């Protein structure tokens, strides 16, 4: 345990300080030079001290798996993906399902098809999960293995949707989630080990806590992990509607500690799709012909309202996934009707009239700034003329909304510095910023990525970093060197 940090520089140009720590809390802040060196005392040597970072929206199990999957992030065509799969097939064990992740097909010149994957990996089932995880691209063997409706239909007459999937191999929304849930079927001890590795890596980036919105019955996973020694992060886990009854029966409610460092988070409801999959529910139609021109509202207000009311009554905080402006407007209407605040996850595309409603209704905007950088071209294509109010962090803050930042890992890396850099610069590398007027300041981005302060009585969730985040450039923010991460006074990472 650490009892003190000496000679650390607070952000904002203040004089260096010594910090004393006891029982997981900051117990004193003194001018540098007050405290003596000794056992359990860290010499910060003038590094910057700041609160530990939170990633407010992750899917930790998926991220842990994604880190080990075939990386399709950079592929710019279906053919390029097929060639990556072909190489992987050469190394894959017989019978192994080849799993890839991170593809972004919205701007590809060619169409993904099951046949393309069949040809690339004739002896293996192939499942590729899109970067936004709302779409899965399967080979014919994988369709037969993971999609019962396909297997049944291929024996008899095929439904239209099944026939379509047989050609494209593409599944969207619930059909895609049903496949990824089966991929999660690795044994618990294996997944737990991967999650532990991913969490340690996050701690090394300065993360002290995550909101885990994994689409699983998270309570048992987390109780088991803590039992097995997991202690790298604080965790708040989401509960999905299909598990709400069970959660209420067990007396779970948001804020309840279920294991050391693990507490119940919000009810999470997904009400629309995503931008890349063109299923985000919008007020204006998508520019291209589609069976669902406005996207998909997966939970209509008549269902959302009683669901949220019931969860709120049972003591749950409310987190509603809404990406399109139609879905956001609907969600805000429902928050207004039930008279409860909560969070909207993503809040990607908003009608101008809805910006002030976040503050008025007490709804937090839980946003993922790196999506703006990743999806700027897709947004220009599918939300033409509307991108000025897409990923509109500045407009939200100016309208009084409270922002919290996250990665939505595996959609973006579980690294808050990436989110902070994207929120402040709206770009990566040399490209011009995407709607620079929507950027927020480093100070605002840090406030939206932390839950505590460097102050007496606050948890000793602290970082030492090698550069000043308030003045660092975008690239320097992205790769911010974290020298030390303390979680309740205990080091979870040290490069000192
Ligand atoms: Zn998510």
C-alpha cells in the first residue's frame, strides 16, 4: 500500500504538492517537501498528478476477446478481408471457428458475401464481427453452425430473410447478437483470464473504473472474477431487460456492492441500431434505398416507458442506447414522461431542440468521441447535411448537459486517452478536424472521464503522468505515458 506521494504537480499550473493516503482515501494535501521519504512513499519527481480515469461504456468480455481476434480494422474492401481470412485459415486448427473483428463495410467498393469467406476458408467456419458489433458476416459453414433458423431453413424452404443471409452472410442487430453470444461460449476460466489481462492493460492506461455493459448476466461473472482475484478496476455492470426480473428478485439495484470493487450499474436498454449498419433510428430517411429507410426503433415508446418506470421503481438507474436523432428524441420523451433522469448512451445524432432537454431532464450524455473520428466519412454519407449535429459534444455542453466519455470497447480501444484526444481534437493523424466547432477542451474532457478529485476525503484513485494533459497536443494525449495508477491507494500499474 502507498501511504504518500511526494512532489507531484497538480493540473492547472499549481505549486507541487505532497499527498498523504490512508484507508484508500486522500487524507492530506501539503506543499511539496512536507512529507518525508520512506516505505510506501512514492517520489513523483515533478510528474503530474490527477484523478484516475473511468471508461463509462465498455463491453469488457467482448473487448477481452477482441484483443485476441483477427484484426480487420484496416481492411478497405471485402476482398481484403477475405485475404486476411485466407492467411488465418492456413494457421487455424481443424474445426476451429475463425473469428475476426473490427471491419467497417459501409464504404467498401465490393459487397461482403458468404461465398467470399467460403472460398477463403473452405475448411473452417468464419464469423466476422463489425467494428460497431451490430453486424456479423458469416461463411456458409458458420451460418449452419451458429444460426439455427438457417440450418433449419436450408433443410426446407427458406424464409426471405434467411435466404438473404445465405447469400450475403450478413446478419444484423439481434440476429448478429445471437451469434456473438455463442462466441462468448468460451469456458469461464478462459474468458476470466482474458478479462483480467485486458483490465490490467486498461489500468496501465490510467483506468481505475469501467461501466461494463456486456450483454450477459454480469453479476455472476463479476462475483466469480473477484473471487478469483480480479482487482485491477472498479466495475459497475449493466443489467439488460431480459435479466431485469431476475435482478429484481435478487434485490439488486444500482449502487449495490456485490463484491469488492464491483457494484450494480444501470438497466441498459438498446432502442435503436447503429450508424454503420444504417439501423440508427433517424428523423430523416437514409439517402439510399432500404427496407427500413429511417432505421430501426427496436423498443417503441409504448414498451420503453413501462420498462424504464418499472426499473426505476426497483432502484435502477436508467441507461438508454440511442444513436439516431429519432431514437434520442423518443428516449428523451420517455424520460420526461416518467419524470426520471438517466443516461443516454451514444447520443450521436441530435435534433437541435433536444440539446437543452438533456440538462432539463437530468439525462447524462454518455458519448464515445473516437466514434466521431472513426465514422466521420460514414456520417457524411448516411447523415448528409446533418453532421454538424452529429457527435456534438460542444453543443451538448453549451446546452448545460453533463457529459461522460467512454470507448464502447471493442468499438474503440479501451483507452480513455484516445477518447480525450478525440474529444478535444476531433481528428487523428494529419487529417483536418471533423467539425472542429464541436470539440471540447482538455479540461472538459478530463472532467467527463473522471469521477473524483485530487482532494482530501476523495478516493485515492490517482495517476501520475509524464506530460501535462491540459497542454499536450492531440498525439501526445493519445499516447499519454502513465507512470503510476493507484486504485484506492493500491498500485494497479507502475512504470516508475
Ligand atoms: Zn456499447
